[in-house]
C-alpha cells in the first residue's frame, strides 16, 4: 500500500510540473510580444492590452486544468 501512495505522489508531482511548464512559457511569450507591439504602436495600447490579458487568462486556464488533474490523482 505504501508503494501505491508513493507512485501517486510522483504522478501528482509530474502532472503539475509538466502541466505548468507549457502555460508558463506561453504566458512569457504572450506578454513579451504584447509589450513589443505596444512599443511599436503606443496608440493601440488599450486594444493590445485587452487582447494580451485575454490570452494570458486562457493560457492560465491550462495550468488550472493541470492542477485539477493533480488533485484528482492525489485524492481519488
């Protein structure tokens, strides 16, 4: 029984660790390109910022899904 709990903990750690890697890179790229675009065209800052925040929110939802999967592994 102890072996199963250890494997479950490893699976949980891998699920959240790998599951957050992609969204964190994605958020970095989104913000980088958004700031680049604002630097090139400051007049469009409000439109760029709104779209950037929307993209970050959708990308962050993927990390939340990874957290939910890790919690399901832990408690089910």
